[in-house]
């Protein structure tokens, strides 16, 4: 069964424009059993999405696409923050504790770790607050993908 898990809505200011009501309506009309909302570095649309999806008979999957600091393919010793890649990864909420942990991670990123005008979750924080969360690689924008794009297969193997 296929489920869209990487949906950026009107609440992903740069990455998405689709309105939540419209996408939930389309998913229900298509008979999709579930739909994942993973806006970039925020959960601003979570309540609206959750209510709309439940009301339409579509299982809501909450999450966020996040920038991760401390796991990039070019984390050479002595590399400055400006030289480091900020890979993107997908976090999906699996439980109530996962939702609380994702809220905490995003809050820390926005208040304690702004890098190049992006809220970035530190890898150590993610290890500390991983309960109830599912981490997906981020495809070509994730640490493995960035290593492969840079031609560094050894680093990609290490990160996988």
C-alpha cells in the first residue's frame, strides 16, 4: 500500500503551497488510507491537518522534514559550520511520546541552533529524543544522498 509521507503544505513557506483541506479532500476521493504531513521544520498545520484528515476518513501521519546538524558528509575535523552540509531528514511521529519529542526537537532547533537562517536539529538531540519517532533518510537531501552526490561512497556506507 502506497502512502504519501512527504507532504509540504501551505505551512512550509518556501517548499509548499497546497492547502490542507484540498489535499485531504483529494486523498479521500482517491481512496488513500493515510496521508503524511511533513512540513519543513514546523508543525504549524498539524491540528488543522489532523482534524481534516480524521473527518475525511484518512489516517493522519504527523511529522516534519528537518535539517540535521552534526551528521553531514563533509564533517571533516575543523570544518566550520558554514562549510558543513545541512542534510534534510524526515521524522514521522509514531506515538504520543514521539509527538512530544518532535515538538521539543523543533523548539530547540528554533531557539538554540539557527544555522544559515535554518533551524537545525543537532544529531545528539535526535539520539536523546528518538523515542516514538521514525527517521527516514531524506533521499538525495539526506546525509547518505549528499555523500553519494559528492562521490564519497565510503562515507555513504558509514552513514547508512
